[in-house]
C-alpha cells in the first residue's frame, strides 16, 4: 500500500496510536509473506520503484497505510559553524545520517566546498570573504528561484580586522511536493567583542533583507547568533517583530568555561518549529543544530511559480 507522496515523502518516522513506523528505504526487500527487511551488508540494491513512499511497521516489518492527512510534511535543516573550515570533513556524514533537506554553514572556506554532498546541491556561497557562509539544498525536493548575500552593519571587530563582509545568505525555494514557498537563510552575527545591541540590529536587518526576497513568505533563519547571554530579552525583541526564536535542547558552544551557552539557534516566521536538537560534537568549537519544522497552517501552497 502506498501513501500520497505529497503528504509524507520527507518524513522518515511516524508514531500513530502507540505504534511506530519508518519510511521504506530504497534498499529494503520483502519476503514471500510480505515482511520487509533491510538488505544484508554488501547486497544494497535500489529497488524503490513505485514503493518509494511505503511505510513499514517498526515491530512487525509489514507495510502499512494511513489516511494522508494524518502525516505531517516536515523540513529538516542543519546549521553548523565549521570553525574556520576545520569540521568540513563531517558534512557528508551529517547530510546522510540525519537525512536533511537544507544545510546552512558558517565559517566555511567557500573556495573548498564540493558542488554536492550526497543528495544536497550547493545553492550559493558568499564571495566577499574566504571564510564565509553557504547553503546546500535537496534538488529533488525544492526548486530554487533566487539566492542573495547581504552585508550587515559592521562591528568594530569587522572594521579593524575585516573578517566578514557578508553575514547573511538566503535562498527562496518552492517545495515541489506541496507547492509551499519559503525563504531559508544562514546567518553569522558579529563576535562577542560587539554589543548585544549591535547583534540585535544585525538580526532585525537580516529579517528585513529576507523579507525583501519574498514578502509574506515563511522564513527560517539559522546560524551562529553569538548571543549566549540575555536570550530572554532577545526572545521578546523577536516576538515584538513577529518572529519566533527557538533555542536548541542543549548548549551549542562549550569551548570556554565563561562562554558556554546557546550560540546557535533559529528564528522563524510562519513555521511551526517541532524541535531544535543539538547534535554530537565534532571538530568545531560549535556543535551543529538540527531544526525540524512544519509548514504553518496560515501559509498554504502558492500558485504560478515556475522553476528558474
């Protein structure tokens, strides 16, 4: 039995009525009584065909069918500050292990980024500084219409050391499965040598720039906000401007005892943030975060968008 791909293609696990299910993998096979099994090691074979959207009971192994409206359409986004590109070797595993749709990077060497990371394609990267920002996205799920990079108000650190000309990169996409349109961005605020007031100005300016990419669209901005202290105050500022601020379940920076805290998080407009999870530590001084979000009920599919 097959679920509607429009409703569940990009959700990988599901819990209904106390039972647990997973989406059928391309390498699964079914025995003579219809029980689904993973291929043994070394026998992987793509047999997805018309069964790409089947669901499997995690306990019994039998294929299952649900009313399509019970399955949520989710997007999964990872944000990661690579610490001067030192954690770049982890990106492919992150992409594959967490089956993400979007990857947003900070402090990456933009001259040393692959065009693809598994199913993800490099949408764009900043050009004004070698250690900059980049965004990858799933071409099989999203149609990309526009990418833009933006310079924001500079801190004294920026003026003296000139480490970053562009602190924001955004992409406007349409979900091919649902026709929802949204803007997703990677953001890197000024370092701790700057004031919280300047970083708030940068955040508000970033939101304004993204609004210019698509007025009234759902928006998700993730990245390194360098804002570990007084986040309650920042949350109020975000609410007053119509945005939701979402912290992760654990600290994202623990290199120094004094500066432990939530440096990396998300702001959103029109999306229901299901979770923000801090992932295991890698080679960076920042821990990556995984944002899982659902399209907001007030933001329906759009009409007349053509792929660029």
